[in-house]
């Protein structure tokens, strides 16, 4: 129901219009980070990240897609490095 819809950015953002979309265009700046190594394809993370980046672009919402190398798998050590790399931009 609604809980799933509003917590699924691909569905929710795809249908945004008017004031909500204008607010995001004015205030949001997103960073999507994903590796390209082991488990990124099998989990769907790489495709979802690229797809969401394309959706944000089509809606005119500021964002950056930061794809890490083929040696960066879908795991906690990689996420730790990615957070350490980007966190200083947001604090």
C-alpha cells in the first residue's frame, strides 16, 4: 500500500509533480554511490543505482552518480570506504 509506495523512491519520484517536485529541484542534492564489483549485479544494486540516476535526471533533480570500480563489491567494507569518502561533504 501507501507505506511501500512512499518508501520506494523509484515509484514515488517517478510520479512527482508540481510543488513537491519543485521543492526537490530547489533543495535536494543527492549522491548515489555503488560499486561495480561482485554482487552488485546479482543484487540489482548497480542497475537500480543507474536507473534512479536516470530518473532523477529526467525530473531535473540535482544528483551525482558515483560508480566505484569493478574491484568494489556489494559488502560492508566497501560501504565503509564509500561513506568515509563522501561523509565530509555532508557534515
